[in-house]
């Protein structure tokens, strides 16, 4: 494994509303609190959420090529 690590700061804009809650599930309106940076209080998307989306996308691509 390489000891070289690259860090990137990424800013993105979405075309649709994005909601990352702190847990729980409700049908209908959203009542979970929004994930925020503890210092700046700015809403954020955790890396685990991005990893889950990426994992799902890759799985869809792989399985679509198998069929």
C-alpha cells in the first residue's frame, strides 16, 4: 500500500434537493435533523454517504454489463 495520500477539497452543486439526515426513517415529511459541521454549522455530506452512493452506482454499472 502506498504511503502517499492526496487530499482534495470538493465543492459541488446539485440539480435536485439533497437531504442527508442523522438517522431514523419516516414516511412523509422529513423530521430528522440535517447533518452539519459541528464548528461552522454548515450542512455537509458525510464521506460514508458518498461512499454508499458510489458503491450503488458501480454495482448498477457492473450488473448492467453482465446481463
